[in-house]
C-alpha cells in the first residue's frame, strides 16, 4: 500500500510541477527537485530508499528509448563527428583529468574511486538542458549535438564506471583488458538492441497479419521493447543503456511503425509525450527526495572548520573543473575540425565563442549520475567499508545541483542573440514533403482506377470518386509548388476562426448528447475527428 501511495504522490507532484512552471520563471527540473526536497526535508518527511538497479531498469530504458525515437536521425548522421567526440573522447578526457585532479585535491579518495566518480559525472542530461533553455534561442544543430552526446555518453560513462568500481573492489587493473572489455560491452549493447528491435518488428508484423488485434496490445508490445532490450543486454553483461538507445534510434529504419494499426499509431504518439514527461519528472523528484539525506551526511573532509560554506565552495570548484575540461575539449575539437576542413577544401562553418560557451555550460548532470553513484557497494570484499563512499555521493549530488543552477542562470543570457537557422529551410522541407506525398497519392489513385475497369458501373463510381480526390491532392501540389501559404497577418485570423468553428461543433454535440439524440458511441466517434482537427490547428498555431 505504501508503494502504491508513493507512486500516486509522485504522479501528483509531476502534474503539479507542470502547472507551477507556467507561473514562475524557473526551469522545470529545479521545480521538481525542490518539490522532492520539501517532501523529504522535515524530520517526519517522506524517506525513500532508492534501489539503483530498480531505478535504472524502470526509468532509464524508456527515457533513452523515447529520446532515441524522437531524435533527428539525419542531423545526427551529419553531426556524428562532434557527437562521437563528445560522447567518447570527452568522457575519457573527463575521467582522466578529473579523476587525477580529485585524487590530488582530496587524497582521502583513492584513485580508482576518483575515476569511478569522474566516470559517473561524465554523462550529461540533454533533457534538463532542453527544459532550461528555449530551443528557439540556439541554432538547431547545437541542440542536436547536445542530444546526441547525452544519448551515447550515458553508456560510455557507466561502462567505465563499472570497471573503476571493479578496480576499487579488487585492487587490480589491466588497461588492455579494460579496453577490450569496453569494446565488447559497447558492441554487445548495440547488437542486443538491434536484435530485440528486429524481433519486436517481426512480432508486430505477425500480429498485423492475424488481424483484429486490439491497438492497445500493439502499443503494449512497443512499450516493452526498451525494457526487453535493456534486460537482454544486461543478461549478456553488455550495455543495457546502449541497447535501449539503439532500439530507439533505429526504430524508424526497422519499419516497425508501419506494422502498427492507425489507432495504435495515434495512441503511441500521444503516449510517448506523456511517458517522457512523467518519467523525466519522476527522475528529478526522486533526486530531490534523496538530497536531504545526502546533505545530512556532509563529509568531514569537506568541512574542516564546520562551516556551511566549505562544502558549497568545494562542490562549486569541482563543477568549474568539469566545465573547464568540457570547454577545453570543445575548443580543441573545433580547431581540429577547422584544420581537417581546410586541408580537404571543404567549406567551414565556424562556431562562435558564444556557441562554445553555450555548449560548455550545457554539460548538465542528471539522472544517470545519481543512479550510478548510489549503486556503489557499501563494503569491500574483505568486509571493510567502501572507501570515501559518502564523500563521493555528496560530491556527485552537489555537482548535479550546481551544474543545473549554473546552466539555469547563465544559459538564457548567453544564448540570447545567437544567429538562428533560416526558417525558410524548414518551410521548404515541409513543402517538399507535402508535394511529394500528394503526387504519390495521385499516382496511386490513378493506378487503382486503371486496375478496375471490368464492371462499367463500378468503374464509373471509382472514376467519379477518384476525380474528387485527385482534385483535392492537386490543390496541395499547386499550393506547395507556388509557395501559396497564408500571409502572416492572416494566419491568426484563420486559426481563430477554425478554433471557434470546432468549439461550436463540440458545443452542438454536447447539446445533442444532453438531449439524448445521440449516444456515447456516436459522440466519441465524432469527437475523435474534431479532436484531431483541433490538434492540427494547435500545431499550426505553435509554429
């Protein structure tokens, strides 16, 4: 009963945070962390012991899977150089530099434990960044790089974290064996994710051939995919995180969505948005719930004189070191890309200093860092306490909060005024897509008419219907080719009238329902059509 109550409370707070963020100029993750802290801070507040393994299984696979599904694949491919550099090169650099720096600043932390902390601090959280900074303030390629980096560096950071913890437990470390194991874990994760994706796609094709299978069943099968990929990879000691990411990134290429029925596709689109909001909110609420207990255990090593300022200054200093490492890597990567492009004769797109600062500040730490550091064992094989466990947990939690606060305060100001992408590029792509789709529809309708010329009466009916449909599609083609779009001053009027008309339809249906002239089934059917039109109108309004 307590677990059920806690889950319901978590959902209520996630919903409440979504309302609060509309009234206060504070990023959503910070609001959710504060709500979690307020819930756990009083002496008799809610105390939740978080099992890292359960946390990783329940929250991380669906979150990363959804991010992979929504990721812009073409842009990721075009930006694979900087994405891979940040996701792997920067991770390894962070582990080495920050690990040695931490061991030098705080000798009480053994080097393997320092490397473990550095590894778990290496992954970034693009979801938190997206909540902090308006995507309309920075060029799209910047957000694409940050999103791609966070998808992959979760896996690379946690894999190295495992090896560092193993070295701390056993006292043994082999660089060659570690590198080979890392490669095996990464490849294994990708293969497991791909294998589970193929198996799920085949299962849904079989379900589609059977027919009359409820759309809810198809959606449920799809929802189980990230968990299945994660568990399969973990069973073979590969990267479960990378398996979930792989399944999400390549789901479109697998043709899986084409096997879903139309109702299932509609339900899936809505459900993805809801789950993403709920799981992300739950992660930051849980972080807030853990903070009071972590703060109560402020390590003596960070408070030599017993003042509150000491641990704050220490955490802030370590966060600045991480930012400096990230800034140095981004500058070096930009310089090297410039050298390569000059040597190859390619046109170079220079990244301004402001862009580099934005990308450096956007290295926010989040859920993966918290889950990883809390998974540290309590004792060594000989029964003695794990060295500096409370200290590194405090540092990790402090860096998460500090990185979010720094980004929240600085990013909106630094990003303001950066030249953005040209809007006509997106508009041209949309027109191309609409014209191509309309031309394909016309060709298919004409082919259907030609294929059914046997029965004269049926052929006449088909020809009449085809003529009407083709006329509609030809309007799309002509409008797209001539760039016939409503002018900017007309769009608000058109949207306002559409919304008013659809609202009038809704009121009229409700009246018929009250007068018992239509039943619930008819009401739901017509309201579904109206709701879809309202969604399209709302989508046009927000562009």
